[in-house]
C-alpha cells in the first residue's frame, strides 16, 4: 500500500529506478530536481569499480560493514558511519563476509542515473 506519492520505503520500494552498478551491487535510484538518493545493496565479497564523477556524493552506511576507498585511503566502516566525497575524487567500496546497505546522496543528480541501466555511467574509472 502506498501511503502517499512522496513517501518511499527503504527496504522494498519498486518505484525507484533500478541500476546494477557491478556484480553483487544493486541500487534503486530516486531522483529529485536538485538531489538524488540511491539505496545501494552490496552482497558479501563484492567490489565496486574505483571511479570519480563531478557530482558531490554523501554516503551513509545503514546496515552491515564494508571498506570505503577514497583518494587512495581505505577505511573500514560500520553501520552509522557516513562520508562526503567531493566531485572529482576517486572512490569505491567493497565488502567482506557481510553485505551492506548504503544510502548515497548526489548533488546535483547524476543525469545518467535517471534511467535504468548498468555500471557507473559516465564516471571516470580506475582498474583495481
């Protein structure tokens, strides 16, 4: 049951735009005019491609644990930790034995994420 058109559900909301970022990393994207949210579910032992994009990105680890890579530094993060990634900064994420759920916030919205797809869009990637 939908409560209202502007109320969404973190754990099961099919209204988001589906995007497979990498093997074992799946997102549901919710785009506004000036900001975009992406609920990212990361399976255990999954690794995203290290990449950068011009949009500023904030991330909140809602569940699980993972390793956040940013600007050459690796940091173990746990539920409740959050981070800021300025545009143009190389970053990525990977999990170990547990999976993770991350809420990513982009400003301005990433245009390529406004439709379903795969990969990191127009991001500049680095081969790990």
